[in-house]
C-alpha cells in the first residue's frame, strides 16, 4: 500500500514536472519519499525539481540518495553531476559524469553543450586524474586573469609533495592548449616550502603568460618578470623571473600520458636577476650546474641568489 501510494505520487510529480510546475511536482516527490524512503525514482524526480528551482545543494542530496538506491541510473547520475558541478564539487561531478557516459556514451555531445560539464571532458580533466594518481588527493582553486576576469585557470594544491613539509601547486587547464607543431601538452608544477598566497599565483601567471604569448615553457627556458608582476612584495623583487626545468624531484615518469596527445609537466622556479643574466650569458646547463653546486633548494622561496 505504501509503495503504491509513493508510485502514484511519483507519477503525479512527473506529470507536473513535464508541465514545468516544479514547486507542485517537488511537493509530490517529497511526500513520496516521506512515505517510502527507498523510492529511487521519487528521489531522482525531487532532485530534478530542486535543480530547476535553483537549489543545487538540496538537489545534490536528493540525487546522491537516488544514486545510492540505483547506482546505474544514468538520469540520476546526470542530475547529480549537474548539481555537484554547480556547487563546485568537481571530483564528485566528474565521477558522476564518467559513470553517465559509461552507461550512455551517446550523451557526450549533450555534455559538451553544457558549460558546467564540458570542462570535465577537456584534456585538463584527464591531466587532473593523472596528477591525482601520481601525487594523491588535491584541493583546487580558480585564479582569474588580471585584465580579463572571464579567463580563469584552476590550480591544484598537493600537501607533502614531493616530500614531507613541502607543497606542490599544479595547473589544471594548460593541457587544453594545442601546439601547432605537435609538441606535448603541458601542465606547470611548483614546489614550495613556504605555502604562501604567492605560490599558486606564480603557477597561474605562468599559464596565462603561455596562453597569451604562445611561448612554450620547455626545460631550460626563462620568462622575465613573471613573478615580479604578481606584486608579491619582497619575493617579487628578489626572485622576479621564472625558469622552467624538468620536474625531476617528483620522480614521475614523463610524459604522464603517451596520448595522443601526450601530456607532460614542466617545473617553474623563481630566479633572481643575477641568475637570469647568468643564464643569458652561459646557458641553461651552466645555470643548472650552478644551482647544483650551491645545493640550491628550488622550493625555498626565501632563498638567496646563487650568482
């Protein structure tokens, strides 16, 4: 009797939803789950109503419940992906979307048409997965371009990487940039012993510079004033430039993915004006040798110049 009543309420809710009567439909679905809490269709319908009523947090809870009851429900997973993406829960949203597309591969075009989901299908999403496997769980924050707020890049933070007491920041998005000569796609790493607000901005600014200039940050290259322009006080004055090198310290096998397209990593190291001039006069191998001879700690953003 209880299930039959919940079925009836769910049917009424579905009909109201089709008529765009979202509040009335929500009330039916809420009554259905109240009298029969394991009714996955009612939870799913409730989630869709809450999404349409701009209540993503409540919608996410409803979809999570529906997915828990029916893990292979593509429509519940789709709604859950939308709700969690709206809340900024990237890992959950991406996981749900992957499960949707495993069940319904033809929905990929639909996902690409939804901005909140399309980003999970870009190459940067794959890079994020590869970095998670290589370095562990991470948190991420979005950084916006200084002169164009519509442009943004995500930067991931990995605690105690590449070793205890250090923090690694990694870009998530540069790998979406395609290079005309087929060179590997890239993400940028920075290791720091000082977990300051400046560190992720160095990574973000490196990405924006690459995107704006078309410069490919191959190992041994340098960018002037990349740290200076973020206005990080004494750090920007002491180590104003950025040197790119192979990220050996993490012990990763590169490229992270053979592709095509291949995805690899480059490490950014803030350097002084004297170090920049030494690199310019003697080349990258001489600068690397100078770093090694001075036992320079590239993760120490408080370090003195080795030249």
